C-alpha cells in the first residue's frame, strides 16, 4: 500500500581520496585510511535504513573494501548493502567510480546508468578541457514499504577544466529533467563538484533554468549553517579550505524538508586524515505525489 506520510532519508556524500602508492605529505595509505572511512559510513548510516551513500574517487579495491566493511555482519548471506556504478575509464572496473550505495531490503533498484560528462556521453571519454574522464551515476529506486520512487545521482566534476565543469553541468541538468520526468519524481544530486558557489557550474546547477536547490542553503534559511565544519575540502594539512562538495534536491511535485545538515570531521585525535575531503550529510524528508504502478520502469543497465 502506498503511503502519503513523509519518507525520511539520510544522504551522505564523501570524496574518499583514491588509493595512491605515492601519498602526499600528511596523507596515509589506503590500508590505514580504510577502516576509518568504513567506520564513518557505518556510524552515519546505522540509524536510517533509507540512507544513501555517495562516494567519489573510489578505485576497485577501495570499492571491495568498503562493501565488505559495510556488510561485515552479513558474511555468508545476502549483503545488507549493494551499489551501482562503474569504473570511469572503461565502463567496467578500471579507473575511479562514483558509486551509490543503498540497502536492497529497503529500496528496489528499477534502473541505472552511467553517463560520461563529455561530447560522447554514452561511452568512456574525456570531455572538453578536462584533465580526467568524468562520470555521472544515476539510479531510479522504489521504496519497498511505501512504493515511493526516487532518482539518485552522484558525480565528480573535473578539477582543472572550467569549460568541462560548465558543460558537465549542462549534461547533468538535461539528465535531471529526463530522469525526474519533468519534475514529477523527487531527485537528489550528490558529489564533488570542484566548484565553489561563485563558479559557473554551481551557478548553472542552482540557477533560474534549474529545479535544483542546495541542501545547505535550504537548511541555513531556517537553522543557520548546520552541524560541524564550514569547509568540505581541506587537503592533508588543513591549508586548502574551500566548499566544493554539495547535496542538491530538486523542486519536484513533492514536498522536500531538510531536517538536519552537517559537514563532518575528517581527522580525529590520532591525527590521521581519512580523506582530504570532509563528508557532507543531510537528513531529508520527501512526500511525493504517488504514481500508478504502470509508471514503474523495468531494470536496465548502461
């Protein structure tokens, strides 16, 4: 039976820093950082079955480690957590993923795809002046208990190419319109945008031609800046303080409410940075307009 009650969801986005054999000064190798990242994700998703975890810069071995860590208490059985996403270099396992983790017991995955943020978005490719290949991961989910649908998106824009970031924003906006069915479905967008609020990509994503709203901005109108830190990128010496990691919600035919917002710590008493970015977390509630069962699309994979 469909429910018209608000559905509470926790969203978490974190660029976990890819596993490198040549770490920066102040950076520990992945073997040291891995249990700290897994601990962060487990702790911050434990209370909410409806949580989504969106990560960036995830290499294949990191993906295996994180999935194993999240499913640690479910060995030998179907895992509590699953993911969607591919390696950006070949559409399989090579290169960085921008995965979306979810609980299959809570959400039914109805379809998903990967879009390359380039002039050829259907195949692995680097676009415009980008230094690296960039992707957008998209999933359509249905909540098992309430039958409500939700579109999830996760991305990581280029750190070097301003044109690439701007053009990527155009592709993302087109996909938002398509996947939300013209705003009929609720949708969230998470990621490392390598764009501050004054940059063109951010301005496009939140401008008059967009349905998207910055979750922190929605929260701060009522409650102030939220829990924790101000900056989302620190480097490994706290000397590169910027805000480039965001969560966005669309203004669809539903009511979104932001219940909590925070930017978490990435270094504790042991002085080990779990990443050069901080996780961004929000608790949101959606009350979408229900759609007929025949509007549900069948599973597909790009």
